[in-house]
C-alpha cells in the first residue's frame, strides 16, 4: 500500500489498499508495457481462462481488460477525487504484479504522485489516467490482438461510472465525486481532441418490454464466448429476444 493514500482505503474501499505500491530499487514485477507484446498478453489470458484457449481471443481480452479497469479505476480515480492526488500512471513507468490466474494483483508506480491541479478544463485533472494510461494500454492491446478500441473504452467507462456512483452512495460530499462525471459527459479535452468516453451510456427502449434502459453504447462482446450471458447494461438487451442470465430483459 502507498501510505499517503491510506485515508482513501476505508470501509467498502479497504480491499483496494493492496492494489498500489511504489516500485522497489530492483523491481521484480512485470513492466506494464510488456503486456503489449502479443505473446506475453496471450500467456496471461491463457492463465486467466485456460479452458478457452481455442475461443475468440478478442472476447477473452475484453473480459480480462474489465479486471484491469476494475482494479485500476477505484484507487487512481479515488486518489484524484477524494484526496486531490494525481498518481503517476504512465505505462512507461509502471509495473504490474499478476496473480496465479493471470489477473492484476498490484499496480507498481514510480512514486506517490503529487497534488491535482484544479481549475481550467474539467478533464485536465484526469488526463494522466485517461490519456496516458488508458489510451496507451488500449492502443497497445488493439495492436497486439486486434480488439476494437471502442470495446475497451466502453469497458473502462463501465467502471468509471460504477465507481463514481459508489462514491455518491458512500455519502461523500458532492464536491468529491461530481467532478468525475465530466469523464463521461465532456465531449473534448482542453486541446479540442475527442474524449472517447463521452456518451458511453445512453437511454434505449427495450424491445422486449417497452421500458427504457440505460445501456452502454458498445457491447463488450463477451457473448462470443461459450456460456457467457449478456451484461446487465449491454446494448444487446434492447434487441428482441436477447436475454441476460437466462431472463428476458
């Protein structure tokens, strides 16, 4: 754990404390950029689901990436929003520890980061996470296995949306979580380039029930793997006859 982040890891977020640490002088963890190598990435995917070695590797990577974003977003975005601390998450300076199942166990950073610069464009404070880390890994994985960046950005957006909602439910002051909503709402960065997370969710009519659902713009394609139900926020649920967990949505 990084000591300066200890106030963040309380209550429901305590389990995330081991997910970050500062690099040792002779670091033994895997450089994060090594996961952009197709062979290295495939080995971790096959450790994760050895039973699916012959299935669609892009769908398998999509599922694996969800764990990456699930474990990265809460401590990094939480440090930004709650503690006003920007962490150094450029993949070029990061390492990653993987557990026996090939999933992220700890992200290893160069240092403890520094204060967030508040003011100016609403997305500027989040650029280390969005433009340095996420954009780089998404491009690396697209180059490695051909998975569409739209799928990977959608997976990232899912856990950003979830985590901001968790901060709100935890009873934290709105000033601690509301700035994070800009990540999914602001269409461009300060330099005018497009924000790939803008509009990640939308309202759609469920053709099975006529009700309105809030679903992701892009499917994670996990349905391409055997015995995988649709996610509860999958856009395919709006199509006639599509189901989630065996129940008509």
